[in-house]
């Protein structure tokens, strides 16, 4: 009986401690989440004793949640101006001066290929040709004979805009694309389609796809707070710039 009481007491204490544990609530886009915040999460929690709750949506929705006081910070791999602009298009008016951004990492947009596609590298000109439809067969870039299928995310506007600007030089993406929605569906479609090519944050790349050598396409990962970061958010920022930097995907 005494042993059962001891066990019950320990369980109660653990539940109580968890219930009253400090928490940081973070909302925002998938690129920032999967490249930086999810990889860092368990290490930060272990080092600090603070629960890091991550709510993945989009940069715009993360910012709206921040403006409405539902999260402690919003994160993104797009500019704060883009986040504010998206919120205002949804009718959420804010004073930009009320918000502070801090860069904590860099996101790299990776090119994803099917595992069977052994093309080792793609130049900017080759990528531009593929995504604008001027190159439509893998044999034109050193691969096997087969039509190229471009997988394009409809719910990844920040990533798409940067790719079009920096790789396609503003030209339009080919009309005949395999339309999908978010980052996860881009990777899944490429992993199951031998002729496919897509773009995704490096944080989502895994053994189900291949990442060839390509020109670097980088963007800062930012954490945005309303006013100065709280003491706990400051701890997170310091950890990501210090001991936690090793866990961020590059």
C-alpha cells in the first residue's frame, strides 16, 4: 500500500509540474518550422525546461495569431513586410512599429527529385528551362529519356515568389504543372513520381527524395514578436543562435 501511495504521489507531482511548466507558443510557416524550430524543439525544451508549442500554418496566419495575442511569436522564411501585407489583405490592420523581428537562421529552398533520378546537379539555366517549359525531357539535362513533371505548390506563395524572382528571372512557371497544396504534398508527390521535380524547404527533405546540387536559394528565418521578446522568447532566440544552431537543417 505504501509503495502504491509513493507511486501515485510521484505521478501526481509529474502531472502537476507539467501543468504549470512555462510555455512558449509559436505560430507561422512550414519552412521556418521544419527547417529550424522543430529540429531545435526537443533540445531547447531539455536545456531550458520550457515547453515549446508549435502551431504550423502560414506566415500570414501566424502573424495574425500574434497580432491577436494568441501566440507569443510568429515565425517565417519571408519578410515581415510580407507577413504584415498578408494580414492587412485579410482585414487585420496593425501598426508595423509595434512588431520586432529577429533573424535566427537561414532557410534553403531545395530542389527535390525522385530517388531513382540520378541527375547530379542542375544549373540556374537548366532549372529556369525546366520550370518555364523550355526543357521538357530529362535527357536534356543528363538524365534518362522521360518527360519532366513539374510539381508546384498552390499554398506556398513565399517560396514560389522567391523562386520565380531569383531562378526564373520573373518568367512564369509552365502552365502544365502537377498542382498540389502544401510543402508536405510537394515532397510526397515527388517521392512517388519518377519523372517529377519540385521545390521545398531543405527542412522537409529526407530519404524519400534526392536533392541534387543547385544554386543556393536562401532566405532569412525570422521570429517576430509584438514589442520586445519576452524573457522566455529571448532564451529561445539565444539558444537558436548559440548551442541550438547545430540542430538547424542546412
